[in-house]
C-alpha cells in the first residue's frame, strides 16, 4: 500500500525503472537529515544566530573570527552527535549493499549516512565532514578523521543556563515574572545556573567571546589553529572524490537514474551532477518537501517528483529493492561495511 503522498502509478513506474537500473546515483542534501532533527541551510532563513550560515562557511570568516566559526561548527558537531540516522539514511545504505552500480553523493557533513552503515566505498562526502579536522598552518598538513570529541575544546562547550528567551516571554506576575527578573539581572552567560543547554543558534542567547588561544590547536606543529575538515565556499572539493565520481560518470555505460534527495541543488559543483547524469541518459527522481526545488535544470518528461519527507518517502520508494527496513533488526543485521 503506497504511503499517502506517492501516487501508485508513479511508485510503480519508478520501482519498475529502478529494478532494471544498473547504474544509479543519489545526490543528497540537508533535507535528508531533516527528519533526524538537524536544521537545513535554508531552514531558519539560512541564519545561524544573526549570521548567514553560508557566510560563516568561508575561509574569510575563519580568518576574521575563528572563535565564532568554531562556535558555529562545534554547535553543529554537537547537534549531529545528538541526532540519529533516519530511515532514509538506512534505506540508501541498504540499496548500496544490494545494487553494485549505486553511488551516494552527499553534501552533508553530519556523519549520519556513515552511522547508518552506508558502505564507505559507495559513499562520497563531497563537502567533507564535521568530524574531520586539519591544521591551518601553511607548512603543516596535519589532518585527523572521525574526531568526535564534544566539545572539541572546553571553551566551546554549549553554555547552560536558565530558561530560553522564548520561554521567558513577558510574564508580569508569579513565577514567570521572577524568572524574567532573575534572567534580566543575571543574563544568560554571566552566572551559570546549571539548567539545560542554551540554544546558541538563537541570537538572543548570550554567547561568550572565545579567545583564539582557547581554540583547538594542532598537536603536531603546536601552533597552527585546527579547522573543521569541511569544504568551505570558494574552496576546491577533495580531488580524490571529484576524480572517483567523474570516473564513475564517464564509464561508457549509461547512467539509468539519479535520485535527488532533500537538496535545493543551488551549490556547485555538487548540483552539476544532476545534469551530468542526465547527459548520460539518467532519469531524475526528486524527493523534496518543496515542489519548487527541482534544481536548476527543472524536471523533464520521464522524471519523477515525490513531494514529502525524505525520511518517509525514500524507504517507501526503495522498498521493492531493499524490502521493508522499518524493523530495526533488518537495519542492524545488514550493517556489514564492505569498506
Ligand atoms: C568551488 C560544507 C572552486 C560546509 C558546503 C557555479 C555557479 C554558481 C556558483 C558557483 C559555481 N561554481 C562554484 C560556485 C561557487 C560556490 C557555489 O556554488 N555558490 C552557490 C551558493 C551559488 N561553490 C563553491 O564555492 C564550491 N567550491 O567552487 O571551488 C575552486 C576551484 C579551484 C580552486 C579553488 C576553488 C564549494 C561549495 C561547497 C561549500 N560547502 N558545505 C558546511 O556545511 O558548513 S555547501 C552546503 O550548502 C551544503 O553542503 C550544501 O551543499 C549546501 C546547502 O544545500 P542543501 O544541502 O541542499 O540544503 P538547503 O537548506 O539549501 O536545502 C534543503 C532542501 O531540502 C530544500 O530543498 C528543502 O525543501 C528540502 N527539505 C527540507 N526538509 C526536507 C526536505 N526534503 C525532504 N525531506 C525533508 N524532511
């Protein structure tokens, strides 16, 4: 029984095509992890505090204020570590185990596809990972993968405090009023009041200034500042990955299908893979909450648009190939990494 939002005819034609597809790509974006509770870049208007998230993801921002950029990335590391892969991550991992000619190209740096057991040889992290770090000193090429230390430096710990501004509201009497008063007097950052972690993505929450000496430094050269191992805007994507993806695309055989999952497809060269796959004969299947987000090239005859949550739709669409992955055993049981 197709879930409500997928038209049975579309599901049938899609699954029929998938069955006979040897070479399949999936291009994934932040929408894939939305069901895991992680904000998208577009979510919250693309803002983190009062900053445009895209502008924080640049070498210039890091040079200007490494403390702020590290607070941004430490917050995202923290959120990603608290999150769990959702059924869409598991479904893509299951398809990668079953269909040799399937490759996932992820723009996500949250580590959730890896944690869902997606075979590493079938997963390309186009924009790096929050959990890789590297030295910024010119002469030092220190890198470290899978560093899950949270916070990565004590000064980057998420501040705890009283109630968030939103919950304070403007109570004028009773407990609310006392709390607002407390809060007004002591403010978020000044006197830690135990309590729960403050939502530092909210600009109204006070966030301490961090001195560069309190930021993570290189254990090898000793004085280089460490930075997150992600690809910032204006930076080249990892050569090895670009070559491996291009080699896959340039193989003589046609590409049968590209799944475009939870991405606004505005960032290049990642978004360019849709047209590259189309040029190799691929039909396009978009899974997105927003009907307007079909990527620059838009949809053509023979393509599919599945409107809704990737966490629900992707397992449904792939069920004919991977079976019903809703039961955890199947998820856990099958998680051998073919490395
Ligand atoms: C480079 C890591 C060259 C860091 C990121 C061609 C044309 C125009 C511009 C360019 C071009 N070529 C290059 C550029 C410049 C630039 C670029 O593309 N700019 C854009 C803004 C126009 N590209 C670069 O700078 C790239 N580098 O070109 O280098 C070079 C060459 C030689 C030598 C030196 C340099 C590097 C780009 C990579 C930047 N790093 N991430 C970090 O994460 O902090 S990009 C980052 O933003 C993400 O990785 C991702 O790629 C992008 C965000 O997009 P999405 O993931 O799609 O997220 P978004 O929020 O936008 O959309 C979410 C979607 O999900 C929406 O459609 C929504 O409807 C949907 N959705 C929401 N909920 C759900 C859902 N769908 C399903 N289910 C749900 N529940």
